[in-house]
């Protein structure tokens, strides 16, 4: 396809996207297709001859749109906000159109330097320590793995350069809580620590935040047994309930044992743009790394995660390679992001952040985040004052964890009397909401019983959408 | 930004990209900026107020374009082809515009199923074994790390679920050659094997391909010392010279020692679309995994790597997590790509491959690949027959490794007599070509001496571009 053909098709696709975004409120939120239904509509082999653009565009509307859950829908309250702001979509289009190759500074100086500038903009906006430096990764999962690899290498004085982790003797251990995201346990496994060496500190039974005294206890026990505490992952805004581990109280323990402190703020990081929410990371000066995802609540289109580190020289030593075909005369003077993560080749992801911040402006983004926090407080008030309903966790951010509790299934004090019946009821009404396509919520286990997470923060969600959701939930629970 | 504002800005950006692509031949290939020059043009803080689109668009032309090396230029012969076909740019725009969230099948069934279908299209097009299954990753670096993690877990019977690699005793070892890409040594280090447990088998001195007898020797030595050979990385098209390790001869050795066989065909994988090039992976039936990058020569815009595995159930066991908030009723019936790699959240990358194959058509892509192979053969012939020039490695694919050898610096038989003078000469003329902006080539060390790689395969490179390059090289060498 040449530039003129691209121009014609591109204009059609831009119009298609604008029309699609405008009609999203009329679409069902949850995809209404069954397993294999999309695949069955596609031919078994790639076409030998080029197809006309009109046919591909028609397939977008006929096959792809009905086949995705509409996370840009104003009544999407599922997993977590996954906003793809149109400003960032333009930035990403510029990225693809320019088609730069990010392997070294030399291959695309602007790719490196815009990234340096934009992650510094966001460092300042989120009030992270001035000396910290950042890098764009694909997801917080990868960022956490990178952080734990850095922790492993600090604890072993760069075992990777010698016999590797397999040559180490007393097992290294990693600490977090059972409420940590699944990617933490995965990173522990992939980094070679072994799942048995992942320790869960107890949480406060009301806030679900890590109990620092519980952490102190297991650290003392493990150290007494000759284990080597290497890292603690502090959850700032857990996936289940947005619980906030007390970073300021964990840091002194980490220092005592020489542990790496990684802060997982994948969802909550966006809130750090609000000065009134900076309490979330009180104590961050004593941490080693922090990751959060602009591709969630902030709304920079997937994939865009930020990893900040206190000691970039250490990260670079863990990750660097220097083959002759990538060397250049400026190597000592520039940032080589290939040495800040796993992949060598990188996409010019900084452009989508750059476009997003410039075309939307920070003040409007802050206003949207505040709007969502206010929506969550409003919903929590409605639920708290409605008979038969219960809020199950503090509403620290934009997520409300709730349950409808028909009489007899739960005691007044909140003790579950008939878990099976309660679970069946919860899953039934949540499923009916989701199947209806009118809104989407996410069931999740909390203390072994099913609850429902309402995660507010889609870019287009306004108060009437939250009000409509609350009516829907009440109706669904009554009908179940 | 709302849909109507997006529509207006989007049309402008599409026109900008079409115009930009059309004028690339007039731009210098290598970016002509020094360290810090791009960053100095950007403000130190993010804007509080939204900026007009015109200002952002102007910065694209004024700051970004001069700040990137033009890898879409017809006279780009650097590192490796990094084509961003405009058909795939449209597919990627659709991805961003739809803004789907890929965390489970349920969150975007079409994201999963189009990926399944398209990677199957490409499996069939590249004649990989029918039973193999594939997944899109960001880069071959990540794909290789995933393959080596799978190898580690097979060799240790899933140590990750117990005490991890640190609980294993006799060291696991990994094998490849010194010509393997730098990402292989990095993956070995990150997976915890330790760089000392990466073994390089000698290569054939003419072809730079792994010598299977040399591999057999070090395997026997290592096994006799109680080491545990866990994996061999077979290079199909090395970065330096596109050397092709003899997979069919390596597989029986791997079987004898129970090693995982990973095939790194990052660059060369595109050639597998040509039936006459399938000899590259003779013996692949006995391998365990293969990775290649459509974002290189094939031309699907970065980032798009394919990882195929013979035993997906094993990979899933190594990578899977199953938190309650990601469960759904269809879990047993569908593919969950979160369990096929490191990140949880995934972008709808399959659309760019789908658009690319459909809008360009496979036959036209094959014709372009054949054109590039023919260009490489033509250039190799010119170089071979020019006095004072030497081809330094077999031209198996689209890369020509060459050197200009002024009299007295190299013997007639090819022995380097004055390495310092030869290196200075080579780097001087290659640098003058690159600094001129007229073309880009990549100097690289081969047998300890600098050579120049001419990697042919930019989408717009036609015969006159290769002819012009050859004139440029001769002029630069004469002037140096």
C-alpha cells in the first residue's frame, strides 16, 4: 500500500472510529458472543490477493466490534478502567505512521529523548522523588518482573554474571500480601525464586492492607531460619479492594533486612496526579521502584506502563548488553532504554503519552479523576444506606466492593451464615447484569466469599451512568 | 477529546503521514541530531491547559521527524529491515481506536480469536508443524526469555512451583554460538541460569554456523562433569552474518540430552513464506519453539513477534495464574493468552497482522521478499568482482557482509595484516556514508575485525537504490 492509497483508506478509518466511539453507548457492554463464534467467521487461510479496504472495514464493524467487551462504554464498571483517550490514539497513530525503530539512542534519538522528557513530566506530576528515573514498559506485570530481577541481582551481588540464581544457597524470599495482583506471584515464579519462597504477610481484617507487625514477625522467623529476605512488594491499591499497604511503615523493615521495596500502583498511580491523594505513597523516598499504568485510569491507550527506579545504574547493570552492531560514538552520553527492560526493540510509545497530556491538558485529566472519586463516594453512600446491601471494604479510590445480602444469609454483624446460598445469589445477579449488556461489573472472591467490584473510571462515565448502574444492581438483586 | 474533535484532527494526521511517507526519500537516512538536542526543544513540564492540535502536529514535523533515523527510507540498509507497512499502520490504528482490553478471552473474545486465526495463517504460510500453536509477543527478546523459562521448568519438573531455580543443585546449562543475538545471553542471565552456564559451541570458520560436532563435544564434557544441559538456542539467520545453524543435526543431540530446542529466526522468519527458503528450518519437527518478527522484514509495524511452541500445555503451566476476578464460565473452552507470556494485559496486535496480510496480499509480500534476496545476490556479485573488496560471509539471505581492503592491509588469502589500520579505514568510510545521510549501513565486528553489514529489505528499496549504495560505498572507501 502506497501513501495515496493509505490516505484514502485512512480517512475512511478515522471516520469509522469517530462514528464508532460516538455510538458506543448504544452497544452492549459485554461481548455477546460465545467461544469460537468470531473465529468461525474468518477464513482458514491468508488471502493470496490483496482485498479491498471496504471489505476489511466492513469486517471491523460486523465481526470485531460485536466481539469485544466495550471497555470504552460509559457503563463499563468491570475489572479496572482501561481508557483509550482519543488524544492518545492520535499519538499512537503518529508512532505507527513514522515507523521508527527503537533499539538504541542512535536508531531514533527522539524516541529516547521524548520518552525521557515525558516520564519526567509524569514523575513531577506524581511527586515521585526528584532523583528517580523512569522508563515505559508494556505492562505492570513486566515492570514487576523487572523490579524483582533487579532485587534478585542486588541480593546476590549480580549472580547473573556468574553461576546464576541456581548457584545461590540460602533461599531468597519475597514478601507481599494475598491481595497482591496475580502478576506478583507470577513474577516471583518466573524470576526463579519459587512460589514457596513467596511469603504473604497478614492483612488488617477491615482495610485489607498489609499489617506491618505481621510482616515484621515473618521476617524475623525467616531470618532466624537462615532465609534471605530479598524484596517486598507493596500494594498501593490492590486489584480486589484498592487496599493501600502502609509503605511508610514497611520501608524501615525493608531497610533492616536490606530488602528491595517495589511499589505496585498499577491502577492507583493515576490518582497521584491529585495532590490530595499523595498520601497513598507516603514513605516512597525509601522505596526502590514503583510501577503504574497510564493505560488504565489515566487513559493512555494500551500498552503503556511506567516503571520508576531510584538507582538506574543498578537496573542498567542487570539488563545491559553491548553487541558491536549496536555501538555508536555517543554511547556514554545518552540513555539506552534497551538496558532498562527485557525487549531490545521498542515502539515509540512516548508519543501517545505526549499527545495525551498535551491535547487533553493536565487540569482536565485531574478534574476527570476527581469526578470518578466523587462518583465512587456517592455510590458507596447509596449502598451503605440501602437495606440488605453492604460495602465490604473501605472506598479508598474509585472502586466500590459491595454485596446484596438477603435476610438470613448474613448476620447483622456481617458474619456469613450460608456461604453457598450467598455465593449463588451474588453470582446470579452479577451475571444477569453482565449478560444484559446494560453494564458490566466484576465478581471477585473476598475472604473466600463472592463479592462484586464496581470499578468506576471509564472516561465517558458521568453521574447518570452511576445512578443507572445502582438502579440496575438493585433490580438484578431483587429479581435473582 | 471527543469523537468530532478526533475526526478533524485525525484527518489532518492521516494527511500528514501520507505526505511524510511520500517525502521520506528526500530526508537524510540517519538522524542528524546530537545528544540532548531533541530534549532541549521540549518544555520541562506537562501543559496544564490543552494545546491546539496544530501545535502538536507542527512539532511532529519540526522535532520528531529530524530526530529519528528513517528506517522506512529506500536507502536504509542498517541493522535489519524494520518495515512499517501502511496496511499494518491502518490495522494498528483500528486497534487503538477500538481500545479493547486483552486480559482474558472474556474481556475481548475477538482479540483472542483473531490472534489465533492469524498466527495459524502464518504457521501455515511458514510451513511450521501442524500441531504447533502460536502467540504474538512484543519482541523476539521476550519470546526467547519465555522459551528459556519453559526450558528451565521442563528441566526442573516445575521448580517454580516449589523452591525455584535456587533450590536446584547441578547447574543447568544452555548452548548456542557466539554469533547468537545479544538477547540470548540476556535471557540466560534473566532466567537465572547465570552467564557462566551459557556455553558457546564453535562455528564453522567459513559459514559462521554452529558446528554440531563441536556442540557434541562440549555437551559430552559438561555431562561428564555433572552439569545438566537444559536448552540449545539454534540461530537461523544470525544478526551478524545471517548464518544458519544446522537444526537437523542439532535436534538429535538435543534429544539425547533432553534439551529444549529454541529456534531464533527473528529476522529470517519472513523468508519462510518462500517455499524455496524452507531449508532454513529443516528438522524443525524436532524443535520445541521458534520465534520470528513480522515487525522486521515482513513489515508489520513494531511491535509484533511470533512465538510458536510444540507443547502449549507446558507453556501454559509455566505461565498461568487464575485469580478470581479473571474467572469466567467459559474458561475451559477458550484460549487465555495471558498464560502464554509475561504480561497480563495485551493490546489487540492481531489486527495489524490481519490488515497487513489482507490489504497487501501474500503473493505481493512474497514477491517483495524475493526481490530483496535478488538485490542481495546482485550486490554480492558486484562486490566479489571489484578489486580491493571482499565478501566476508555467505549471502544466505538479504544481508551482505563486506569490507574494502586497501593493499597491504590484508593478504590475498584474506589474512588481516594490519588490523588497526584496516579497522580505522572501515569505520571511517562507513561513518562517512552514514553521516552523509545518503544511506545507512551498520559496522559490526566479525572475527574481531570491523566489517560492514548491508542489510537489504526496506519496503521501498528498489534496484536503483542498491546500485546507488554500491556507488556510494566505493566513493566513500576511495575518499577515506
